[in-house]
């Protein structure tokens, strides 16, 4: 993944995830905006925030916290590990 990019990941169970690459590492949140039905993986990265493509609300990529209205509820974050073989792994709740 290129720096400052986002991709969608569809796990076998659970919600779809947005995986982000920033200059200092990889991060992941639930892909669905907490305000509407938009997929954040279709949004734009501005600095360390993801901009929702529907109502243009924003979330901090590292913490999932909302940073601009109309978003007020935080996103669930997932830990991402970059393995020595170059694969990314998500810690997934059971």
C-alpha cells in the first residue's frame, strides 16, 4: 500500500474494515461511518484523518475519534501488525 492510502478488507466474519497506511505505520477501523451508511475506504485521507465520502465528517485514523461533524460516535479500531514476510495481520475480536 502506498503511504496515505486506504483499502477495504472484508473478513470472513464481522464488519468490513478500512486499513490505512500513514507515514508512521498501518492502522485499521471499522469501514462503516458511525453517522451514515458510507464506506470510509471510499473516503479521502487528509493528514491523519479520514474524510467520510457521504457527509464529509472526519475521524482520527489512529484513534477512531470523530474530529468533524456530523460524526459524533467513535469508530472501533483494530490492531494491525506488519509481519516480516510483508503481510498485514489484524487482531480480530472473537
